[in-house]
């Protein structure tokens, strides 16, 4: 096993490359992979495995359009009548990842005077008190039991003004539908109050039913526009996603994930759900390191329903 000038292990691709060959291989890898993935090629299997299983954010056209709308809402002068979007998709299709990307792209709350984006989960929310309580918690002023609804309302508004919150992100909005009609109404009143008091735009995320959560309040229903993140299918969008994802996989050989057969297989086996596609890719990449093939073949994708059973845990030991 020899190392090329970048410290990349060569034994997988070549038995004994000349110096000129090594240079070509290094350049090819640098063109094929992101710099971080190139560096990983020389690391231990455990370190490579950790790199593979990290979450990534690859921007596809649908998520790009949400980021653009979010940037408009964040940067516009406050409107008298604040508006909102509700981004819906199947479970596991990248909503929370996109909500995180919106915060990072614009400006997450950092303890300063803003402007900033704030994000809360609507999971388990059954009334306006909890909406305000979650925001207060986020901003370092946890609500007390003794606070009445009107106290919380006032404190939440004051805190949001102080940090110059310009966009409120709500995740897991479909969870509102788990409450009774009265509970849904009470939770929606909290959102409507903040939108009205602060002219605060809202970007909500939820599964396909999430838009219904706003439908029960005619004022909110009129203000929210739905954006659907489509299910993934065998098309150029998926091929581009796979080609980009491959750039983050520290494998010594090209997998050509954008090949038509691989695109078609992943679209079918995933039912169009991104989480399933990403898990398959990660499992297959780990197996490619495990069995030394160093690239993802169609056969490997077919096998890669779970993490390699006999190897990864041992390799992970001692790797932070
Ligand atoms: N844009 C992306 N690029 C790469 N991987 C992604 C992207 N979006 C999501 N993923 C992967 O898909 C997984 C599921 O994404 P996420 O949790 O955002 O989905 P979700 O729609 O919020 O799911 P749920 O409906 O269960 O809340 C993530 O852990 C991540 O691995
Ligand atoms: Mg989510």
C-alpha cells in the first residue's frame, strides 16, 4: 500500500502506480470528490464511516425555491398583513433539514440583537400558551407556571421584538391536527397573534396534511400558500442529487450514481422518500469500504438495506 502526494491510499485502484500515474489519480479524485472527501480517503475505515453517516444538505430545485421565498420574507419590509408558506411533503422527505438550512442561510438566533430567524416545533402544541412558552424558552426566558396567557403573550412579543425576529419557522405543523378542534383553534390563535402584532412572516413545515391545520382558521388559510416538496422519481433532479451526493462519499473509485439504472432503482425502492435514498447510499458506501470494492455498484445498492452488520461498530470504536 503506498501513499500519493495527498496521502491518498493507492492500493485500491492501482497495484504499483508510477509517480506520473499517482498524479493523474490524485487529480481525478480531486475533480470527482469534494475536498473533504478526498482528505478522508487516507483515513481509517472508522473515520471514513463517520464521514459517510453525517447529514448533508444538498439543494435541489424545490428546496431552492423555498430558500428563495424565505429570503424574500426575511428581507422584505414588514407588511401590515404578514404572510406565510406551508411546505409539505411525505414524511422523511427533508422538511426539517430544509428548515435548518433556512435558518443557517438567513440568520439563526445567536444571542445578539438580530435580525434573526427563530424556529420552534409544533409537536405536542395544543394552545397558544405553549407556542409562547417555546419561544420564551428558546430566547433564554423560560415561562413560569404562574404566567397567565396574557403575561406570556406580552413577554413573547417583547422578546421577539428585542431580537428583531424577521421570520418564524414552525416545524411538525401536522401535529396540530392531533388536538381537538378547540385545541387546534387555540394554538392557531397564538400564531395569528404573533403574525398580526409583529407583522411576522411564518414559514411552516409539515407532512401532506399540514396545510389542513391552517384551513380551520379562515384568516390564516387566506394568508398561507402551500409549497409541496415532490416525491422523488427517476428523473434529472434525482440524477443530479445522486451525482452531488457521490461527491461527498470518500470512495477510491467512481460509482457513477447518476447512471440511469441506479437512478431508477433508488426511485423505486425508496417510494420517492429522500431519507430512504440517503440511507441506502450510506449503507452501500459503508459496504463498499467493508468489502474493498470502493465503489457503489447496483448489486451493492440492492443489498444495502441496513448498515454492514459485522464491521462498522468495531471500526467506530475510538473514533470521535
Ligand atoms: N437536502 C438534503 N440533502 C441530503 N440529505 C438530506 C437532505 N434532506 C434530508 N436529507 C436526509 O434525509 C433525512 C430525513 O430528512 P428530514 O428529517 O429533514 O425529513 P423530514 O421530512 O423532516 O422527516 P419527518 O417527516 O419525519 O419529520 C435526513 O436525516 C438526511 O439524512
Ligand atoms: Mg422533520
